[in-house]
C-alpha cells in the first residue's frame, strides 16, 4: 500500500486509526476540509483500498467505523450537507447499509469481544512510512495467553529501534516472548531495508502463538516475508533452570550468536522473574558486546522494581532515554489508551549506553 505524500495529517490520522482498528472515539473527522474532500478520501483510501480488501478489519470494527462515519454525515454535518447541497457518496451509504444488514446488533463493538482480524500499523522509517500487518486477537487474553495481541511496549521498542536501526541492521537479533510478532516484523523490515546480512530469531513459549507469529512475518504485504534469515523458535524461560532443558536454550543462543536481545512487555508477573533473569544470564554470559534491550509495561510498579533489583545482581542496569519526537503513527494506540500509559525500557548490555534503563553485565 503506497502512502500518498500529499495527504493532509488529519486524514492520515483517520487512515492510520482505521488501519489499526483504533476505537472511533479516538478518531476525529476533519472539519477544516470540505465534505467532498473527506468523502473522496474515505472512498479511495479506505473503501476501495486493495490492501484492506486483502487484509480486512473485523466486521465489528467496520460496522463501528462506518456507522461513526454515517453518524458524522447524518447528524453532525447534516445541516451543512443540506445547506451546501452536498450528497452523501452512495458507495459509503451502501457500504454502511451492507454492514448494518449483515452484522447483528449483538455483534456491536463492546457487546461481545471482537473476533481476530487483520491490523495494519503505520510507522516511520526515516521520512518514509512503512506498514506492517498482523492477524491478531482483539481480546487482551485469548486461549489463556496474552501472546495473541500486540502490546504497546512493543510499539515503544519498535519506535526506538527505527531511530537506532544500526543496533539491528547487519546484526543477529534474538527476541524473547515475541508474541505474534509486531516488534519482530519491524526489526526484520529494518534489516531487509539495510541490505546488510542480518539474522533474526523470534521466540515464545507457546507453539500456537509462534505459528501465528510465523504467519504474520510471512504475509506477502510485509517486507519481513523477504527476510532470508528469519526463524521462529520455541523457547521457555523456565528451561533456563534445568540442566537438561537449558541445553536447548543454550543451543538456540549459540546457533544464533546474537548481538542484541530484545523483549517487550515480558515482565508481567513476579513469578516469571527468576526464570527470565536466568534466561538473560544464559544469553549474555561470555558475551562481550551483547546487550538486551527491554521495554516493560509498568502495570504494577512493585513487579518492575523486583525485576530490576534481581537483574541488578547480575547486570548493570541503566536507563535509556527515549526520543519522543520519533513517535510513529502506530504509537497512537499507546498514546491514547490510558490503560497502557506507563512504559519503561530496560537495556542490559555490556559496553555501550543506549538510553531508559541500561543494564550491563557486571
Ligand atoms: C504480554 S505478552 C508480550 C508479547 C509481545 N512481546 C508484545 O509486546 O506484544 C508476553 C509474552 O511472553 C510470552 N511468555 C510468557 N511466559 C513465557 C515463558 N516462560 N517463556 C517464554 N515466553 C513466555 C507469552 O507467550 C507472550 O507472548
């Protein structure tokens, strides 16, 4: 999907919001543009957009979006439309009617959890927009795991890496707890674009989450699908405790010979802290120039504090400063969903500072 450079920011926000299934309460339709201009945009860039035909949002989201749009045209602007003699584009009207007639009222947004659907995130790579599409759950927990949805911490870390692409380009990168792969797709895109020989290994404890991750990485619309050295492997942090099973973990790590470890939102429960720190120790041991860069959502400050104090026993922990100017459009979710506002990045490394928490092996 090509991003039209001339598109006004207010319409770009609507496009990116629609693509990422942002709730319409966070979307504002531009009042500074003519109704004709807005209608042409809705039809050309959303309704007839081939990307959204191939990778559609859920029926529930479409109903919500077009209903909101219908609301805009039928109420807010109604008098304007009459006064200025502007007609509602019949394609928008027919589209809305088709959703109303096919989706029952019980499937309305918020009535029951929406089904998994494609979500497309836009993000800035230099001055160019990239987009990454994932099939993801619209529930926070599905099948007993948080791994089927994308968490804001991965957007924060992805955003950081887009402005520090030298950390991943031409490098071997290992991700822990990758979930369905947004961060991995962004890293893979940066690596492919750099044209440097790079490797990337995404890991998770759940085979079903990894399958979804692999499918997302190889969607033809994602640049990651052309990455020549990408793998998705099972890796359970609790294996790091066991001499028998930690051999598998060590084999993955020595096979990859990683330069950087990344992880987003992987400290969510105090119970997993010892296993995660043991895994990080295996990954960082005997590695002079390897570091781990972690973005952690702070749901419970005590859990993050416990992780940091455990990590400090084996690593030097330093804060990484984020460059907030670089926030890309996919970050709209993280900015606007107050449930995810507290974010902390952790970097465990050896010799170079990266910036919010920066930890170096002691
Ligand atoms: C909150 S989700 C974060 C997913 C992804 N990093 C993101 O930010 O969107 C936590 C992830 O950690 C994985 N995980 C949980 N326990 C694990 C373990 N013992 N070993 C490896 N991964 C684990 C889960 O399967 C899930 O994908």
